[in-house]
C-alpha cells in the first residue's frame, strides 16, 4: 500500500456528458476537490456532450471511450481496460447503470482495489427499455461486487433494494449546492423579467426540468391554469431540454389550457440561478424523483417550493415549502394559491428560511467533505456495512 502522504487516485467512469443530475453532481464534486490529497480522472463512455467543456475547464484528465450510444461495443471494455492499467486507480467510482456494469467488469479484470457504484435513480418506468431491464437484472446479481453502493436519496436505496440489490454496504450522501452561486439576486430577477416581458409585480411560477413524462408537465400546466383562473396575470416559466414551443406536447397544451403569452418555454438554459431568482414559486411536479437538484437550487435562491410527495422531495423542503400528493393538480394549485396569498414580505421570509435549510444541511462544502471522508475510509479499509442510512 502506498504511503498515506501520497495522493489517492480516483477514476470516475460516467456514461455521458449530458446535463443530468449525475453529471452535474460529479462536476460540482470535482470543482471543490482537494488536489493535495486526491488525484481525480474522468472517463466518459460515449463521446462529447453539453457538459464536456465544463469538465475540460476543471483542468482534470478527461478521456472518452467513444462507445456508440445504445450499442454494446466490446471495444469500449478494451479501451477502458487499457486506460485503467495506465491510471492505476486506488478507487474506481462509476456513475449510472451502464457505467456500473462496464466498470465492474474492468475492475474485476484488473483487480482495482476499491469500487463504488453511484446510484441516482429512485423511480423507474421499466417500459422505457428492454435493455435497461436486462442491465438492472445483471447489476442486482452483481451488487455484492462493489465495496459500497452510494445513493443520493433514501428513496433510491429503497427502490434498488426492491429491485434485488444486496450490496456489502450502503452509504447515503445527498446532493450538494453551491450557496454562493445560487442565492437571491434582485438584479437577475429584474433582468430575466425584462427579457421575458413580465411586469415586476406579476406572480411568476417556474419549473426547471428536462422534457420527460415522469417530470409531470401535464400536472404543472393543469395546476397553473387553475391558478390563473384566480390570478389572471400569473406567468408560468418552463425551462429545460425539450421544453420548447416546437414540442407538440406544449403546442397541444397551449391550445387546451389557453395559457397564451403567459406561458414561457425557454428550452435549455445555462443561467439557471438567474432564472430561479426571477420566480416567486418553484414547482417540482414529478411523478417519480430521487433527490431533485432543482429543488435545492431554487431554495438556495430564496424561492419557496411546491413539490410532489415523491422520492426525497418532502425531506429536502422540510417545513420551508409545501408538499402535495403526486398527480393531484388541484392540490398543487391550492398550494400555489396559498403562497401567492401571502404578502411579499411573508413569502420572502419563507424563501429565506428555505435557503437557510440548504445552507445548514446541503451546502456543497459539507457534501464534498462527506465524499472525501468516504474515499479516505475506503482507501484505509475502514468502511463497514451500514444499514441505517
């Protein structure tokens, strides 16, 4: 074993460079790394992607296996095997299912000292993909091979236990948030509202999510239409990949709900913190969720949230937001109306309490510390099975 004074070598294997929660959490983790103690490298199973430039900017070794999406290419395993031989990691951490499978095979072939799987999902529609069902079946049976399985939500651990995962150890480390990047910002609030043509005093409800059936856009639109029956000047701002006017789903929704110019479809944006600062209420309408980054980001910006009771959303908001049953548009509308009925000062105080909850329990600094303590434990062989996550 190397001397403790030397750096611990960690290789992260991730499926792609999209703007999903796993990629964003890995980027945040590496942006706050302790380079004196840890030597990180990132291996991407596919080619580039929207977040590739952000990872390049971190100044870390970044490698691409160039495996075609949706294909089982054995050359990818060969490339990973050669790369791991070169990098000689002390710890291999895999992010998302395809990386878990490929990384486990390579780690066994090379006898990598420590292996971590990072699970991010807590809700699954298995009708999405037959190949995904097969991968999950295999991973459940291989789940004792990693030294530890890391989850970012309590709901995620429960789901995978139901799927048959039986690891040697579980560890819960929730998502972390940069409370300096995400904070109340009056200047951004007025700038975004000016860009969108929204009056300074008009109520704005916002939701940030990729276009996906599980994100509950139909629930969101129906709920806000009910809100607008009471507050006609209320605007709805939707942000995320696929959330655009040329999406047939939103074209039909516009016709059905008559939201008109009060619905703003912004698609993919990079200025998420500024957009949150422009909201009066942030929604999470998901029918299935783990630990939603957008909830923590909105709270960190001082925005009260209305969330569906799925995954760990209720735990994240605590008493500083409102929780409604999943798929209940009327309950979501009533929760929004409850917040809008507050005077501006009351709503601001609730938003600041929400921000303080993130600062106290989910700040990026504290979450990165938990990751680094885990790496130290694994490196020293001190990590033992835990059943009380």
